[in-house]
């Protein structure tokens, strides 16, 4: 089972590599780690968790608040925000919130596509058929929260849909999360900078239920 220190170091590693590749746009923050009793929290340096204040907020406003309060680990060149927060209890994974919040609109890039064609970070969004979709991987093993299929301990939410909880076989580590986001939405940049963005993946143990594994789900080996 992975420890809080290992996850902290994984966030430092992926953040450093994203910066080195030049696909972030400044404002990067290294993770913070604080301990209170048997709880360890890996958060974002210098930023208070404001997640509870963001519920039922229009997406454009939500993205603006995240950016204004700098509630992100790093900002990608096209305005996408990456957020990674973990909680451990007795040095075992308890909760995590991993978010990718793309710019609310790609129109400024799509309307002047010729200006961005030479920069690989923008290539995937220049097609006018492309729409921004928020991505969240959440994990919570608190007693009473989990409900088979309805609320898996580890799940993927697309587009802020309240009841979109696609089962995931295990909690997600920072390196796997960032590689997934880059491969899915910044594929050209990932390929071009493959020598720099060469993550060493670490993995949590699987803990999805049999019923969740019998349905469409995300499995990581």
C-alpha cells in the first residue's frame, strides 16, 4: 500500500516534468503536506481548500474562481487547470480529489487557429467540434459513503454530472492521472515531449467490488 510520502513525491515528480516540458503557463505550485493526529493531507502550497464553496456554480464561474484563488497545482498553456489533493488516515489512502478543469471555451484558439498550429499544446483543441469537458477522479472510503454501483469508492466523473460515477478499480496516483490527461487531451504534446515526460508509474491496490467490476469500469493493471 502506498504511503502519503510516496504520493507527495509523485506529485513533485510529475509537476517538475510538466514544467520542464514547457507545457504549463506559470503559477505552478509544489504540493504541501501537513499532519494532524493520524490524518495526513497533501494539498496545494499556500492555498486553502475552497471546494465546498464551489458546488452548484456555473462552470465558467467555477473555473474563474479556481484560477483567481490559485486553487490548482499547475495551469496548462491553454488554460486547463490541474488539481491533486489526497488525504491519508493512519498512512493509508482515505480520500483523493483529482481534477482537470479545461478552459470554459476554446473559441479564442479555434477562431484564430492559424496562430496556434505550430504549438503542439493547442493542436487537440483547434478543431471547432471540440468542447471542454471537466474530468474528476474521486476516492472516498469513509464508512457510509460507498454504495455499490451508485457511489463507488473510486470513480470517474465527466462534465460535473451529479450522478456520473464510473467505477474505477482503485484509487489513482498522480503519475497515472497526469499521463491520462496528457494522453487524452494533449496527445501531440505528450508524444513530442516523451523524453521529458517519462513518468515512473506507481499504483494503489485494487478495491472495487465484484459488482462494479462486472459493469463498464476503468481498470488499471
